[in-house]
C-alpha cells in the first residue's frame, strides 16, 4: 500500500496585510476630516465610527496648526532679524570625592570658573560670528573667536596668535589638494534644508483624502459593531462612551491592502509629493557644491513602482487560510471625539488581544492627556515604545508630567520622566522641571540620573532674557563617578542688532588653503611666545596643576 504525505510549503507571514490595514486606519484617516465633515446624520455603527474619525482628526489638525503657529511666532524674530546672544555659565560644581589631590584642585577651580559665549546670527544673510571666553576667579583666561558665512569659516585665539585662520570655499580646489577633503561651494543652513522639505498642509490633505474615502468605502457594515453603554477611564478621568469595534479578517485585510497599494502606485499626486522633496534637497545640495548622486525622475519612478510591486507580491503571496483577525477598538464620547484606540491581533482562536498600537487622547476643561504607544505583538507588556503627556492649565499656571519609554524586555532601555510646573504672567514665564532618566543596555548596568531645571524667561519686542539653574544627580554613582553636577546659566538675546564680519586680508588673517611653510613657522613662533607669556602671567594658576 502506497502512502502519500502531504507537505505544505511554509506559509508566508500573514500579518503584513493585517498590519497594512491597521496602519491605514490610523494614518490615512487624516483625509476623513475633509471627506466626512459635511455629514450631519450618522445612524449605523459604520457611519458613527467614520464621523468620529473625521471629528477627531479635524480637532487634532486644528491643535497641530495652533501649536505650529505658536512655534512659528516664537521663532519669527530669529529667522527675520539678526540676533545677538550672550550666554553665561557659572557656579559650576561637581559633587565628588576624589582621592587624587590634583584632580580635586581642578574641581575646586571649577567653582570659580565662568564660561561666556557671545553669538551673533543673521539667518537672512547666512552670517554668524561669536566668541567663547573662559574666566577663572573673575579673570578672563582665554578666548576663541569664530565667524561663518555662505563661503567662509574662520577662527582665532587672540591670546596666542593675532591673526584669523580661515578657509574660503572659493579655494575649494586648493583645499582638496592640500587636505584631501572635498569641500562644497557654500555652507548649507538648517533653515534651507527645512524649506526644501516643507509640506503644505492643504497639499497633504488633498493627497490623503482619496485614501480615506477608499478605506471608508471598503468597510462593510458587518465589520463594525457598537456598544453604546461602555465607559472610559484614564488617569482619574471617567466618562460614559460608545465602544466601536472594527475587525478585518485576513481576506478583508488583504483586499484592502491591495487596493491601497495599487492606488498609491498609480497616484501621481503622491509620487510628486515625495519626489519633489527629494529633488528639492538634491538640487539644493548639488547647487551648493556637495557631491550628490541624484537619480532622474524616471529612475525614481521606476524605484517607486518597484517598491509597490514588491509589496503587492508579498500581499498576493500571503495566505488567507488563517482565522486570525486584526481588531481595532475605539472609545468615543458624546461629541464624537475618539478617547482611546487599540489595534491588536486576535490569534487563531480570535480570543487573544496581542496589542501592536494604542493611543489615548482627551481634552476636558483644564485637563489634557495624550498617550501613544507601539507594542511588540509577541510580548506587548515588555516590548513598547511610548510617549505620555498630561497637563492641567488654569489661569496661566500649568502642571503636568511627561514620559518617554523604550522597552524591549523587563528592563527599559530608556525611561525618561519629567514633572513640570510653568507660570505665565504677561511676557514672563517661570518653569520648574524635575526629571529622572534610566538608560540600560545588555552589556552594562543601568545608569540612573535625576535632577531639576528651573527657568525664568522674560520676552519683549527687543529680545528675551532668561535665568536658569541645572542640577543633575547620579543616583547610582560608582566610586569613579561624581554624585552630582550643578550650574547656573544666564542668557540675553537682542533682536535686530546688526553684525559685521571682518574682511579677511593679509594683515589680519591666514588663508589655510594657501598657507606657506614660512607662515606656519611664524604662527608657531608667535604662539610659543604667547604661551610662555600666558604661563608667566598665570603662574599661580599653573602652579596649582603641578605635581607636588
């Protein structure tokens, strides 16, 4: 009797369509704020769910726009006017017991040290200059000066050599020959890069809306269930809510993922949105003389299409034999605001809740609470990246806490928590921040830090002044580590104060691209004589560092 053994090839991961369906429910629903805002009557579970997505996304978009507007208003003087800043670090103290007497002398000297930084920045002209001074016992010890514009960078140590050392990117060929380093034609600024990739909010909405409509149209009434007698509870806040559950079988998830991928592949608006930013950055860098291997628009489109072809093949090859589902559960209040969301795999028996994304967000009266987390569905409790923010604001006073957690196992790789209190009176803002940080990896013992920062900032039309104090404690200090560090910081910023970068001439500067051996010898001689003079003038200080 002949026996035939059925050997089934290993099934490819079936979770990809499920993940795409779940991610789509979170990401592309940004377009629902536009697509469904005009609906007034929602009766079925599906339409109640879609209205809740739309209302919540519109409110979220409004909050983001408001926050970004406040940020732009704060940054406006730095971008439109030259800014002169003076920052002073003082009262530097290191709490440590060190057996080495020489090292202890250095710590004692730090208490009388002061670091003063002067900075002048003009974003419009792409210019900046400044200096850094080190003071000991109320005496200026040393200074370093610098400047930078589109094509030049220079510095000098006036206490040791009178001239600037500088490089001019117009001499980029000579610089490459002398130092073997390829240099650009001009230096890029952070602002230029941000402008190159900036997205217009309306442009993004117009791209996302068709995907939101596709997602909404693909959901069948049978996929959505509602429990109108649920409740929401988080951080002491309780409210009656409707629990809406949206489920996708593997077959439904596969169909949705296929539609989304096919649409994205053929979407010229989406392609242009992505390609334009790539081209903007590549052009900016190439025009500035950086080495850029930019691919043509045709090649970029080929890679773009190939990426979606690969994705579609993976989706097509995935099995639909599994009974596992992806489930989304949202709690919605009476104003159609989504209070919480969970996305999970249900397992083959559809009884498990293997979480892979969760969020909670509400604003009620003076209270705000936000929590977003990505989980490892294989171990949701011990695999997590989360951000949590809670605050109460009343009459210009805000109290709250913030937490950032990165966890791969029972021991977090990063656990940062902060409690804060800010008080705003007119144009003055006072803040106090208490923090604790735990850092860990698999190769060493965890490092625990804690401390506090206090800040007082006063704003005027002409500038901003601030005073701050910082204290850091090493909670698990070893014998070779300090117990703590503290310092004070004072800052003054003046808007509209023009800056002038000195012209580089043979009398005040050395061009590093064309510097001769004779000039190098001159530098060494002058710097050597200045060093001897420095040691003579600071003999008492130098003596403290000498071995007994």
